[in-house]
C-alpha cells in the first residue's frame, strides 16, 4: 500500500491509501497457489480501507494470470460506510471461480466469541472445505451456530445491518472528534470500527522501563504498553496486523 502525501501532518481518508499492483506482481509467480493474507482483501486492516471494484479487479487479474486462488476475507461486508461494497466473487470469470469468500458471524453480529463462519465458492473448491467442515461443526457451540443462521435470515428484514453500520459509524465519528482535539493525524476508516492513528508525535520517555517481553518489540508495541500503563488507554499495535 502507498500512503497519501503528508500523512504525518494531516488527517487522511482510508481510501487515499492506494494499492501498488506492481508490488503485488513481484510476489506472485507461477508457483503461487493462493493469495492469503492476514489483512482482509476487502477491508484492509489496520487502515479500514474499502477496496474499490477497480482495485479488486486488478488483484483478481494478477492472481488469475498465475492461476492462483484467492481467499477473500469479507467479514466486514456490512460495515462499508459508503454502501458500495464489492465482493471479489462478483467480478466475473475467471476471478469468481478462483475465489473463496470467507464470512464471519462473530464480526457480522459483534460477537467474536461465537467463532462461527462460512466459506462460499465454486463447487470444485468448496468440496475440499466441506471435508474439513465435517470435523469443524462440533467445535463451535451449537447455540451460536443456530443464532448465526437466524441472524443471517433476519438481518435485512429487521434492519440489523443498517442499524449496526450506523452505530459503528457514530462510534468512529465520536472517536475521531476526540483525536482531533488532541491534534494527532489519523486515517478515517471507510468501513471498520477502528481508527489507524499516527503516533509520531506521542513521545515515550527515553528511560521508560519496559518488561522483557516488550523490550524487543517495535515502537508501536512499546507505545501500546506505555499508554495502557500510564493513562489506561488500550490500543492495538498496527504492526501486529502483519507481523509478530
């Protein structure tokens, strides 16, 4: 991803961050079997960027050119604040037949502990997942599976998706207002219940003492420790979305 100009001095929109197709091509080869990443293809963590149909199409073309499958994490599909959500599987052939869409009831219904999800794709791809599914269904609590099914059936008719999206957007707007008062630059998410904060101007005392399990970490990990210890503010290190 390429950052927009002046991210250290201004607030930017998540969709100002741009995909660099050339960088992706460098790591995709004829030996690549599947594009799998710790960040969502549809909803980029930790930016909260919502990829456009044009960007997703570019990703799809690069993968299908090398006959690589695409694992499309669409867990946040109902939190697109622009209401212009685009599924990777909707981009036509050959992309759709090489895509497996992953959904999450925990993310959709704000109930992460349910650990219930689903996979959607071409029957030739799904049949292999179905084999594993036989062994997975009894690992998730039965009531959570039933609740997920009912939620998916009633989500539209009872206005849950729209209401939940508005609640998330209101919470994000409130938090943005607080950050603006602190005059810290940040990235406004396009569809995620979190904010990517630029912490360059937050200073940790040079002689601050960290525990051994934090000392070797990157600065954002140290800052997360510092903030929770000193002012009781819990944060998530941005680098934790991509590496440990």
